[in-house]
């Protein structure tokens, strides 16, 4: 089995905050980080706005002498890494430094150094060019400086894939741990290219928005979009191998049994063995919302201490669920009063809801094997039908290693919301993401994580099955899609 990877630390230097806490507060407060460019005179430039980092003092994150030997993009990376390492609790004095690596990328490196030294070349000749120009400006120096500053002697790489650099760097770090090349990886991206040549180059490419309205400067999913805005900053994660991440301070590990977007299934019993081998008294919680009713779950046998279940996923009443708590686990209530539900949740009990949930459980697990076999049959029938349609991609595993009730499919050239409502008009109800995030639309981290192409991220639907669905309904869905897809592609917005 490949090593499992977990995130244990985060660090951020951004236009709306110079820490993860400030960054998150800025998002919640809808802070706009875009404003007039202050780094140089933009009188002759069409694009005059950018997202600059504010109030960044490198001396707050590193030795002043070290800061002087770095360009801004490297300083951002070091600062973000410092916060991420502190959040993770990693003590490098207790680590094998050769098992701690870095995968931090930059798409451009230091345009500032290039502009500065090019001016010297023209004005004073080649002999006056800084001998450190190359090691200052090249993209991989962000990863190099992070390693030097924190004593990280393991794998050190820099991925350069333009705007996808940070994402791909995280992916490479993830795989490095999966395949045993490292126990810990610092992963992320950094950029500081708001310079005269940088802005001029992207403006000449007609890539930048030339508006002076900060509220409309960066609207990539709007029909009135008109280019992007140059930004800067650094973001880093600490990725660790699961067993390595479990330490003396770890009290709880929580995983999702079945992913609610693509149906990927986690090996919860194996995860339990791994964490217990490292720390026997750590508690193991499993979110079984999508798994309950689809799998035979035996908490004792699988090493599960806490298990969350929701009734509506098994055709029970909405608003009702249960939390399994092993008898050895001691948890405190957050609601106090009458002491109902064994003192864990005071308040008048929803007796009809509880009774309905119990009946749903009874029905769901009666002839359970036959029901699951039937669900897999519906899933395989739908996948076969979808693969017969032009421009359709199935996301995730198509085999029975995946959950029986979920199919994720991308439809090239059609926005998911458009197709969703077209199907709705035909009596077919699907979702364009997980139900719990439908009120907060955005790019799916799950789909990005499994490598779905950028143009398909906003063209993906989730199909879900229940015990009452039929083969005729699956065939009807495929037939309707066969009619709708050519029509919707013909009228797609440019």
C-alpha cells in the first residue's frame, strides 16, 4: 500500500494577510487585496492595478543578513514555511533532516534582479553585474533558501508550470511521501513579479485586466471578465506520512470513509492499524455519512472509536443522525440541561425522527448484499452509457473499489450548472458538487486533487443512486443526456 499523506501545517503571505489567520479573516471579511500598483510609476501602463503584499518585513521571519541575500519571492517562501513548520509542531532537532524535503515552486523567479542588473549592464558595463545575479533570480532558489534556512536536507525540487506551479509542487511533494522518498515535505508556491517588465509583458499579451475598479478587476467566472490581475505572495503546506505525523500531542485522527464527490473509499481498518502502532491511545473518528448503508461497518473490528452517520443518506428522516461512541471514549457534552441522550445532548428528544432512523437502518441492512449488488449494477450501467457519449470523462475509479452509489462525470464544453438545470427540467436531479458545499460554489479541491483538467472543473456533475432507483431510470438519463449535450454545446458561451 502507498504511504498515506496528511497536512499538518500551513503558512501564508498574501495580499490580504501575512499569516494563515489573517488570510482567512480577510476571506471571511471579503477583503479586497487589489489596489493601485505602488512599486513603480504606471503612468504609461494600461494595467494599473495589482494585488501587492502589504506590510511585509522579512526581518520578522529570518535573520536580516539572510534576508539581504534573498530576492522577495524567496523571502515569501521562507516566511510561509516558518509559519507552516511552527503550526505542524515539527522539531528539526528530532528529525532526520535527510527525510525532510522541499517542493516549493516559482513560475518566474526574480524579475526584479534581472531588471536591476540589466540596468547596470547597460549603464556601467558587464563588469559591474552582481556575481550573485543568477543564484538570486533563478526559480529554484525559493526551494533552496527554504532548505538552507531550516536545515532540510532531503529531496529538493522546483516545479515550473506557470500558474499551476504551486499546485503541481504540492502534487510532487505528495507523491514523494507516497512512494517513500521522504517522511515530511514542505510544499507550495511563491511569486513576486509585479515589476515594470512583468506587467508590461502580460499587458502586451492582452492578459491583464485594464480596469481601475478593484471590485471588478478579478472576476474569472463572470461573463464580463476581461483578463487577470498580477498578484504576489507565498503559500506553503507541511505534508507528512501518516504514521510520522502521529506524535505525542496527537489526540484524534479523523477520516472520511467514502468521498462524497467521487466515491473514493478509504481503508479505515488499515489507517487504524497504522496510527495505533505509533500511538495506541489516539482516538480514531470516521465520517461514515456516505459509507453507512453501503458497507458492513463494524467499529470494534475496524478499530473505530467514533463514527458519524446521517439518516437522510439511507432514506431516513432529514435532520437526524447518530454518533457511535466506543465505551472507552470519554467526551464532554456541549449542550446542558435535562440530561437527555445519556447526558450528551440535552433537549427534547426527536422521538419520531429517532424511530424513523431506526426503521431506515433496519430496511437498509435487510438483504444488504443483494441491494449493494444491484447498486453496483446501476453504477456500471450508467458508466457504460456515459462513456458512449461524446466528450464525457468519468472521474475516479470505475471498478468496484469505489463506492456503489456515486459517479462523477465531466462534460467537455458545458458548464455544470447549465447541464444540471437542463436535466432538472427533464425530471433528473443531480448535483454539481457535494451537497454540503452547494451554497458555496467554487473549484472542487477533490477534482483538482485527482488531476481533473482545468477546463473540466466547472463541467462536472455527481450522479447518486439509492435503493429505489431502476435500470429504466438510468437508461432514461443516458437518453436525455444524448439529446441535451449536442444542443448545449452548440449554444455554449464563448
